[in-house]
C-alpha cells in the first residue's frame, strides 16, 4: 500500500491522521494519505516564506529557467512513476495519461522556462511639461508565498500549469492537491528534490477543503496569493477566505461549454472532435462540451453519428490498450452524475444513448462507472442544460439561424470555452469572436498553445494564466520613475 506524506521544507512529514485514497476503477484503497493539520500547514507556509526571503528569492532568471528545464527532464525520466500515481488515483487510460497529463507536465516547465527567459522590462520615456524627461521602468518581483489549490480531474497537468510559472518568477509554493488525487504531487516532490530545488520552495499539504488543509492554507495570513482551479462553489468560499487580507486570486473554475455545429461543417472532423470534447477523461475536463447546438438541417445525422461514436467507446481497465474511457472519480461523483441523468428524464429528455451504469465484471465491478450519455428534447431552460455535470454527457439541441445559435450558446452564467464547427471561413471568425468565453475553438477542441491566455468569464473564473499572463499573476511590479 502506498503512503503519501506531506512534503514540507524539503522533507516528507507524517500527519496526525491519515485517510484512504481509492482507485475509482475498483473502489479499492490504493494508498494512505497523511492529512496536514493547521500546525503542519503553518510549518509549510513558514518554510515557503524562509525560501522566498532567502537565496531562492534572489536567484537569477537564467538559473531559474535552467532549473525548470532540469525539472522537465526529470519528469521525462520519472514518467512511469508519475503515470502509476496518476492512473491509480484517477483510473484514466494509461495511454492518455502518458500522452496528455505527463507530457504536458514536462511541457509546462519547458514553456515557462522559455517565457521567463524571453521576458523584457516594460519601460516608458516620459516627456514632462517643462521639457525634461523621466524614465519609468517596471521591476518584476516574486509575489511571495503562493498557495496552489488544485482539483482531481487533471491533477498533474493543472498543478504544473501553476507551479512552473510560480517557480519561474521566484516564488515559493504550498500546494494542496485534491484529496482524491494526492499521488502525482507527492512524486513531484521527489523529482524537484532530485534536481536541486531548495527546501521550502515546493511544499505539499494533503487534506480536504473546509475545516482541513485547504481552508487552513487559504486563510493563512502568510499566504501572498491564491491560485485555484476547481469548482465555482469552492472558488466563492476561497474568495471570502482571502478577502479580509486583500490578496490576489487567480481562479480557473467550472464550465458549461457549448459546441455549435453548422450545416456546412465537415461532419467527419466534427464528429471526431465532439466525441473527444464530450467524452474525453469521462467528461471530467472543465473544457468539455455539455451543450451541442446543431443546425436543424443536419441535426438527425449528427445525433445518429455521435451516438454511434459514443457506443464505440470502450470502458475498462486503464492498462488495457482497448480502453478509451475510465470511470468517474468517486462514488459521490457517480451519484451526482446519475442524479443529472434522472433529472434529464424527468425534464422529458429522450436518452438517445447511455443513461445508466454499465455492467462491469471482476475487479471493475466495484468501480464508479457511468455510461457515455446523450440526450435530445431538452432546452436551455432545463437544469441539466444550465448546471455543470462534469461527466460523460451532453444535450443536443437544434437551431435554425446563426443568430439563434450564438444566443443559445451565450445563454449561460459560465464562460470558459466554446467550439465552432463550420467550413465557412467568415462565419468561423464571426461566430468564434462572439462567444462570451475565455477560449473559442474553430474545428478543434483542447488545442492548447501554452503562451496564449487561458481562463474564463462569469462563473468560470477570474484572470488569465498562460505565457506572460501567468507572469502577471505570479509577480508584483514596482515602477521606478527617474527624472533625467
Ligand atoms: P473542488 O472545488 O471540489 O475542489 C478543488 C480543490 O479545492 C480540492 O483540492 C479541494 O480539496 C479544495 N477545496 C475544497 N473546498 C475548499 C475550501 N473551502 N478551501 C480551500 N480549498 C478547498 O473541485 P473538484 O471537484 O476537485 O474539481 C472539479 C471542478 O473543477 C469542476 O467544476 C471543473 O470545472 C473545475 N475545473 C476547472 C478548470 C479550469 O481550468 N477552469 C480545470 C479543471 C477543473
């Protein structure tokens, strides 16, 4: 049985209590996780503060960029260990975890090594009324002690998406991984230690949210900023926790993302794209599509072909090469998703595929499985079409005009992502730009350029991360103004 301890000031530290980490494919325990109490969280924050105030806070950009590249190389070398931890915690297919989660972790460090090394200093030569001049330049300094709170769906990818820019900017970080997925953040501690990241720069505290490590961390007075990826409800609580101390927050929250399929779309490309965007990671990606608006002219064809694609998915063990789709993360989440399946039926939906729990055999019988599911017959008024399900399910809804499609897609409190499927060049640009979201894809989904801005509007978040946008969050600037 694995044993995941906290990692504080360069050493693994047991907690006063431990909780079970469960493999969602079987429902069996795979690890003990040491919960950090308030005292351990305090130790971690103090260690981080010492690191920022010590030599780490004064390292050169070049040496930090070099360190980030060494971390990426070590991630590549330890890929199997990260993969094992990630697969045991999430149950996702191993091939997908290798190609996406582990590969992106290394890419995150390489990207931010490049970004920070290329970043210049903003400066303005100011012309004064008396004919004199003043030179303004903005110095970037580390934000300080950064609390990173991350979810369970893409644990390693989303953690490194925050950690890499935070370290690039010279911060020290205290991470609170999800209680469902403590593994890869813990293995990462070994990786960072091996390449010489100084003690206190990377700390991991395990536990839950409210009344546990998550709340202890976000309400700690020594934290200079909080970067959070998770649900909108939790984000609201974290905002309240940091409000009295007026600390910056970066929030990547939930989504209720739309796809718009026009009659002129290349349906081979569209069906392949929608199959990924609805069902990837068992629908547990913040960017997944849960609302598919389809031109009535091709509605039946799209419904039929997407149904066939959904029925072609193979639920199974992560190491089975034929598996395309894993379970959902937990029994509680399975029940939540099944609750939406019931709500859809009550609202009069026609379940055109799925809608229940598949029959799994052997060890997998104890896992948290749900069938890939599609509905027709719902409208934007239905709860299932308004609330984030975070499972392998989507509603297909017809439209008659482009204007109606845009209005339907934007009729949501969320604003994370959209995808537009069309071969009409002008329509592609016109519609993609009208989406009230942080990222609008045309004829693709989840294509991520790491230097581009990423984030959401409305209930989907505050701020943008990615490239220079991340540097803006993970640094404070001091503008120096010198009369010449
Ligand atoms: P969650 O909000 O339940 O938990 C996220 C993290 O917050 C966990 O580590 C949890 O322990 C911690 N937490 C919970 N309550 C807390 C509190 N009061 N104080 C401090 N920390 C607390 O989210 P989840 O179920 O782990 O993840 C799924 C959600 O994440 C979905 O809504 C999904 O859309 C969202 N998500 C968003 C993005 C994005 O980039 N926008 C990416 C992935 C996931």
